[in-house]
């Protein structure tokens, strides 16, 4: 039996793999500190759960319109309005998580051989989804020195006649980097001049710190809006990763194509999860503020702790819930009888010897870095920092 080329070429998600390993160790009774999870540790707020229960009790258990119930699509429009974006419900496609929205978008945008510019470090699924759609990922590297930001010059240098699409992610997973309005304006100029499309993954738009404001590139003018697909969802903002509700806001023809595609794959996302998402978007936003404040406190703690480790450097993330420290100065050194040659070696030693789960930067296309998620309790962060300090002390 042979697996089709399309599927055989997929690399499994390295972040999910490490998270699974950490959870398996935990299940065996090992005290793992898990910094690898890409999801909030909070429970879904109560009023959202109640909306799902009410929908279930009311028998809201049948197929809905493929692109989502009209009131949810209207609620998405109202939310985007606050971002300076004017859409109508017919421009909104609700899918089974933002990951699914991204997948649909790439499937309807890309032809065989179309080049897609990704800025490394990038979220792991972009790369695979581009390939699954027949596209060719073109990676532009960034590093801590330029705060991991794609510059207009770097974008121009990566363009070829085959370039079709740019994927932007602000606030960024894994770096937490937030693009300013003027930085996005400069990128938009290049995008318009070269007739590119943009996928703007804004899943962390509500998780910003230090008084930063989110800017959507689509809000910069009607021309760029016509070339942008905005992606967001409820997973990260409302601690709803398991509910699988994400959405795209797109130019009408693209939204229609995405809906048609979805009509032959998943059909509508789960009916009661849509009602829960509606409650999330239209209900009290106080739980979001509370979670954001707690994330901000943890970010400060983990940043201070990491910067105290000799040989570790870390930029200050402006959003999301990750830190992405540089560990180049730890490489080439010895841990007991083995030399640490790359971030995978470091992550392996941390997990095996200190029971600390982190994701190596190479998983996001950029080394030598580590990604740590601070979507875990302050106690776990304190304990994890102690173990990291012990690890660094043991290096020779
Ligand atoms: C978590 C995440 C997503 C996907 O979220 P869903 O759970 O599928 O809604 C998309 N993009 C980035 C950058 C993420 O971190």
C-alpha cells in the first residue's frame, strides 16, 4: 500500500508531538513542567459553556448554513468593526478552528507552483498547508537583532514572478512580535506594487501587552483590504481551543470559494460550538481582560527569569503567550557526557534530565532558539525557571 505523495510529504506538527510527549510523562506520574503547549491553561468562561448547554437542550443539533449561523457571522463583523474593518456577514466564513480557515484560504488561493512568502520563525502549519495546496513555501529569515520582523526590503528581495501570497502573523507565534501600523503600511506598499495577496493571521489580536494596539493590515485602505484574508477565532482569546471555531473575513469571491470548498469537506462547524462562540463574541469581555492581565504578569516573570540565565538572551514579546529566547551561547558546551549542538539537543536534555518541555526553534524554521509558552500557572513558571537555572549551571 502506498500513501499518496500529497500526504506522504507532510511533517507532523512538532509542537503537538512534544506536548504529547510531556503529557504522556505526566500520565506516568512524572512531574513535568510543560512550556510547550500552544493553548491557554484557563477553562472556557462559564457563560460561554452555558450558551452551549442551552443550545444543546434546545435541540440546536442539526446542520447549520455551511459558513456559519447568520448571527455569529454578524457578531464577527461587529468585532472586526472595532479593528477598523468593515465586512458584511456574506464576507465571513466560520470554520472548524482558525487552522481550518487558513487551510481553506490556501486551497482556494494557490495554484501548483505558486510561491508563498513565510517569515521565519513561522507557525508550523503554514509551511505544510502551503505544500498541501500545491504552493511553494519561500522562507525569509529574521532574527532577534531585527526583532524578528519582515522588512519591505527583505520582502522585495524574496519576490519572483511566481510570488502569489504573503502570510503575516501579528502578534506572532512563536516570537510574540507585534507589527506597528507604520511597519504594516510599508509592507502594504510592496504588496500593492507587486499585486500580491496576504493572509493576515490575527488569532492573538486580543492578547497585547504594554498598552500596544493591534493593527490589521486590512484596515489600512480599500486596496489592501481587497487583497487580504483576515483570520481569527475564539481559541486563544476565550480559552476555547477544543471547541474548534475560527473564521475568515475575505473579499466576497474568496469567501464564496472557501464556503463552497467547505461544503464538500466538513460542512458547517459544530452547531452548539457556534452558539458558544456567539456568546463569547457578544457577551462580557471581562474574562478576556482577566486572562490578559494574568498573561502579562507571567510574561514579566518568565522574561526576568530567562534574562537572569547566563548565556540566554530574550527579546520582549508584545503579544500572544510565548517567549523565544536565543540560546546560541549555550551551544558547543557539554552537558555531562554530551555536547549540545543545536536547539533540539537542548530541548531533549531539558525534557529527559529536568522534565521541562520546550519546543526547539528549528521547529519554527529559526535556530538556535527555544519557544516557551507561558500559558501555564505562575507556580509552574517559577519551578520551571529553577530547573532551567540548574541546567545552565551544569553546563561545562
Ligand atoms: C493556535 C493558532 C492557530 C489556530 O487556532 P485554532 O485553534 O485552529 O483556531 C492559528 N494560528 C496561530 C499562529 C496559532 O498560534
